[in-house]
């Protein structure tokens, strides 16, 4: 399995962030998502995967956007396979 060094897309809403990663496996491309929330602690910014009540809607919006983008990417991948098979 090979993973790229950089995410192919980042999505942010409020302090919630998702990064979409493209991977190549035995059966072709697949996508994963990493998630975090940033917050300020004094003068420093920190990152966590824990969510408070007020973060839930922003996290849901980020995850929905990541899901929609991955659906587009998978459709593009399938079109490439279909075009290749037709050639």
C-alpha cells in the first residue's frame, strides 16, 4: 500500500478539519479521511480528536463534505476504468 505525503484535499468548518488521502492498494485507489479540531490554549493552538457539544454540527458538515468529495473521486475513478476497458 502506498500513501501520498500530502492530502489531496482539506476541508474546514469552524475549528473542525478533515484531510482526504488517496491511497493505492491491491484493488486500486481508495480514500481515507483524517479528522481533527483545533483550539486555542492561552497563546498556543492545539489539536485534538475530541469534540464538545458545540463542535458536533461543524464536524458533521466537514464529514458530509468529505463524503461528497470522495463520492466524486470514486465516480471519476470508475469512469477512468470504464474508458480504459472500452479502449
